């Protein structure tokens, strides 16, 4: 399974300004596997330790931050001669040991020759309260579920992914039927590595759904373990309400839909915890498409998407065949799955924080606003080949400086005021312009 982030890890290894690395991401997105594989391919040895279940290793960071002592202790426990430059030190589940996070500052300042990579899911964010996060002393990377392009590679469809990677519009149009079929499979299987592996091993999407249910159950177990008790019940309510919100035509998160009479103050901390854990994406409302876009975002109005489209289908109770065959059940929910898909591709492929826009006193809405290379793109998402774009045209007329993009299942084509990009080519930003 090839992950695109591997190239950035190699660049980190070779950088003359390398600092200790923290690899963030939700549980089950493949952080441990990626770091071990990175070490196997690009280092002589990997000194791996999981701080979640190794109390002896946690103790190495408790007394002081003497880097040479810590390295010597790890070498003795693991039976590895840890050498600068040729050994990758992997501190997994680093959130379980706040002082290990703090120690990265001292690796940076006193022993930069060591290659140290820490992995954390942030599901234990409360465990780091009061610790000293090494601001400015670490490099940060985020790992997300497999993107659609990574899914094509992982499922043996590398050749089909070739035209997408090359932004070859003629080839994509010629093979649009096959790409659309794989896109629907991605809607079901999603990008969680274990679910993808289960599907690849058997060719049965139902096995992927079984894994997704196990992942969701594991998340809820983590809620009980890590979330402060005073927030637990409300966090569960907010979490379980996400598919219900996304199934509505107006996907704005409404606190009164979580619990009758609820106010923002009742659930803000819960949603912040879920966001910091990497389990949700908050897409905030922007008042205008200005640059920087973040300056115009309203923290009080937002949509909430999950970390993965496959998990959304599992939480919603959608049967895999309903999605693959496109029957009535899927038709009623396809807009939610499609927007979820586009959101997570924007986050993972373009490294952007998408927002959205809606009119104050009318029904007009732009599904996403994305700032890419200094330009703001107004994005409309269509689940099929419906090419009506009244809201997008009106928005473009009011804000001629924005670039208008519509994602649909229609072939790529440029019009005088907008460009249509196939849903399976969201990653091809060169086609947006």
C-alpha cells in the first residue's frame, strides 16, 4: 500500500533543517504502519516503542530530558545500537506520555543528529494538559485516510489512476465509466487502511463494512477512556448526530437538532475535542471570499463532516449494495456522501481548510470555498450529472474575482465563467483553472 505522504517523509529525512517529527492523525489511519515502512525502506534500523503499553519506556522520560540517557535506555531495552542518521527512533502513541512530547524539544536543541518521529492520534488530547508542547522545535505532518488516488493504487487499479494523476482529460473521459464505478466503491470502502485491506483481500465490500463498524466501536470505547466524564454524554450525542445533519438539504450543524433546546455552549467543547482528535472536519461559514479566507470565517456557523466517507456510510446504516447499485436509498443520501468525499479530498490532497458560503436572507449557498495558491475557488458539488448551477453563477456574478468550479460526473469542460471537473479528478487542481 503506497501512501503519498511517504515522499514528504523522505524529504523530512534529507532536510538539513530537520527537526523531530510529529505525525498526527485519527486512530486507524495508518500512522504506525507508515512510520515502520518508512524506517524499513530508508534507514538501517528502526527503534520502535509504543508509549501506550510500555510503562518502562514511559519511565525514561520522567526524571529529566537527558537525550543521551534516553537513547541509551531505548537501546538497552530494544537490543538495538541506535546510531545517529542511520536509525529511525519511533515513539508511537506519544500522547500517552506528555513528557515524551516535551523531550522532542531537547532532541532538537541538543541532539539534532538523531532522526526521531513521534506518532499521535490526539484521542488523548486531555492527557497533554499542563505539558510543554515543543512549539517551533518539531516538524508536523498530518496523515489522513487513503485518498481516492491512493485507493486506486491499493486496489490494483494503478493504470486507471494514471490518467487522474496526469490530469489527462481525454483518457479520463474515455474511461469515465470505470472511474465512476471505482468512485462508488470508494464511497463504500472509504480510506481507512484496514477496511481497504479487508476489501482487497476478498473483493467483498461487506468485509470492509464490518471493519468500519469495528473502528466506530473502537472510537466510542476511546471516548469513554479519554473524554472527561462531564463531556462524555454530550460528545456521544454530537457524534451520533453527524449523519442526520448531513442528510438534510441544509447541512449546517444545528445544536437544537442534537438535543431539543440545546445551545452552542452545551456542545462547543465536545465538538472541539472531536476536531482535535481528527475525527471530524468543521467547515466554517465565510462571510465573503476574501484572502486570506480564514479571516472571513465565522466560528458560530459551520458544517461537520466525518474523517472518512466509508465511516459515514457505516454510521448511517447504508447497505453497501445500495450505494453500488444506486437505488432509492442511496439516491436520498448521495448528496451527503458526495460532499463528504469532496471535503476529505480537499483536506488530504490540497492541504486546505475548506469553508462554505450562504446568503443571509435567501437559500443561496456555495458548498465549499477553498483557497489554493492565493486564489479563492467557489466549489459546487453535484452527485450525478445535474448541471444546473444557479447559486454558483449568481455568486460568480457578485464576486467576479473568484474562480468557479463544479464537481460532477460530467466530463471536464471549460465555460466562459466556470469549469466542470469530474468528481474522480478532484485532486487535479490544474483542471480547476
